[in-house]
């Protein structure tokens, strides 16, 4: 089945650790996105990528890093520089100027 | 000014009511527009795309007003199952998709 897969579903991080969230799609979409959602809040754009080997910062990129080495994959690393990383992270993909499809999300908690 | 703005609500309506949400956007060069629905602790799912001519899907009608830079969503004959958060989404250019903060709808019996 075609779709977008995020893993893991739940992730616990100790303070000071880097963690990487996985996002894979087999929809042959060029564009991919990472959003962060805090309880009761909307989605805020972290990074997005229009094509392979290219990505742009969104509105809240500080403390995060990404790579886009393959069309299918857009992993997000939450670094120790992100001071408040506990949130719901959503990955999405789209083709040009059309709707985005989302993965089921990863809930990251700092312990 | 935020790129995309929505009234957070909540909108509390009885079953069978008609309810409308508006969303404004700041970039006049924005290229495409969507409404998504998000249930609690779930990922957003596309409800409908919004076209200049307006479009309808059953009880849902979406409209775009480029001159005033807003889009709207009308829900007729509200059902209990319509209770959710409705997110306005704008492609502001170069594939950048910006979400509004969402409008929460509560439909009561």
C-alpha cells in the first residue's frame, strides 16, 4: 500500500541526547515536511524539502536538523539544543501545489 | 501578522445546525488552499481542497476569496461526528505549506 510511515510512534529521550525520527514515503512525492504540534496548538513548520538534497528552514528550525539524501526519506534529528522537545511530530509529503498526506506521528517525551 | 489565521473557537453547536469557519492569509501570492480535519491525538486528514470557483462535497462547502484573502468552510446539518478541529492550510509558495492554528468544533445532541 502507498503511504507515509513515521517511526517510532512513541519516543522517550533523556535530556542532552540527540534523537532521530524516521519518515518514509512510497508515494513518489517530491516535497516532504516536518511539523511540530504542542497540546491544544496548531502545527508549526520545522523544515521542508522540495526535492532531494535540498531543504529549507521553517518557522521553528532551531534545535532541529534534517537530511534528504533519498526521495523517499526525510529524517528529523532533535538535537540537545532544542530546549523543549516534548511534542507531537508530524511528517507529511505532497506533489506540486497539491494536498499533503501525513504519517501517524511520533510522540516525543523528554524524561 | 501571521501567515495564516483562524479563530480557535470552540464553536459549540447543536446537531443539525449550520456552522461556518473563516481563515485569512497574508501572502497574496499564495497558490493553493485546503481544509483539513484533525481528531484528538491523530494526524490531520484532508477534508477538501479550495478552488476559486468554490466547491462542495456533501454537507461541506469551501470558498476562496482572493480579493479579501480568506477562505471559508461551511458545514450544514452538523453531525456529532463532525466534532473535531478544522485546520486551514495555505501553500504560500515554493511548496511551503502553512497551517492555521485550527478551529475546534463541538457538536452536541
